[in-house]
C-alpha cells in the first residue's frame, strides 16, 4: 500500500494517508478525525508545513509555486492535480507565492508557475512555466 503525506487543515497534524483514501476524499485526520482536504493528491501548504513535510518525507517532494492572479497557473492547476494521482512515488504540494513571499524569495522564484522537485530535502530540479500532466510526470521522474 502506498502513502502520501498531508497536513490536517483543522489541527495541523502531519498525516500519512493511504493513496486510495486520499484520492477518493475519504482520508480522515488521525488526530482530530476531520476530513483531510487534498485536491487529487495535492496539498496546499504554507512555509512551515512545507518544511515539515520535506523533513518527514522519504519520497521526492514536488511543489507548484503559483498565485491567484496568474493566468497560466490556473490552467496548470488541473494538469498538476492530474499528475499527482498518476505519480504516487512523489508527494505533491502547492504553495502560494502571494502568502509565502519569504520562501519564494529564498528559493529565488522569479516567474510562476514554477515547479520544484526536492529529494532528501534538497532542490534537485526546477521547471518554469505550465506543463501538461505528462510533462509533470517526466519532470518528477527526471532525477533518480
Ligand atoms: Zn486533524
């Protein structure tokens, strides 16, 4: 059985959930029993929760940096979400560059959408611009 990592929106607990449950929106928080709100297998996180997942994950972590005002980000969102359900070998996150400005600056993000792949807590690849679900798959599997 394969798992992914997510943060409970209610109590902020780090949850390890079964892929099958997460995809069908049946995953509950192990601590407070609240429904975990994943989109496909994508979790929207802030900087603190991003760092917690990065530290805890034994899988690669992929992050879509986006903003509400960004047109290409909107069309990329559903493709990224689709890719998350097809690549269960990685943990998929989404971070707003509007609310998480410090992290975005720290990572040197200039244009969005920007997709970054982390392995063992370190950046190993990044791709600027929107991608198709297939391109995301190639990107996630580009570094071994
Ligand atoms: Zn909870």
